[in-house]
C-alpha cells in the first residue's frame, strides 16, 4: 500500500529509507533530495507498506502528462525482493491506472519482467 509522504509526519522514517541509497548517505545530499520532492509538484514520495503494520520502504515518483516514472525504490533489507518490487509496481498501477509506468535504469529489467508477467496473466484470464 502506498501512502503519500507528509513532511510533518514522515520525515524521519523517509530519511532512514533514503539513507539506504549510496548517493544519499551524505546528509546534505539527502536534504537536497527531500527538498526536491517537497518543492516540485511533479515529484512525489510515497511510503510503502507490505502486509504488515510498519512501513517497509519508499518509492520516489516523477510525473508527466501520461507517465509516472519510478526514480527509485528503497526498501529495508528484509523486504528487498522481486516479489515486493512487483507488489510496489502493482500498487503504482492501481493508484495511477491511466499512466504508463516507466523506471530508472536500475528498474528497467524488473519492470519488463513485471509487465510480461501481467500480460501473461491477462492472456490466461481471457482464454
């Protein structure tokens, strides 16, 4: 489940998830990144919950007219799996059904696999 980032309520936990990203381990870079998502209306951060009560990671998204671009996903180490990444893609698709989902170079292969899996499921259901 995706929950939109709220600076007043989620800043510390978001910073924790962002610190897993090597480029954001430096506090100055991390603060700049948070400010970027706070100030640019075409960029949004979402906290992600698996089926548990606590947040398991964050998803950074950028929007254009017809696309949602996944800038990055940062999960706690115990949640880093293809299954959870696919769940996040599913959640993004549910939340933004009219958008085409694209992703950064680090996510392209996983997005392709997820898309192929979904296409196969749709074909099986229509048979």
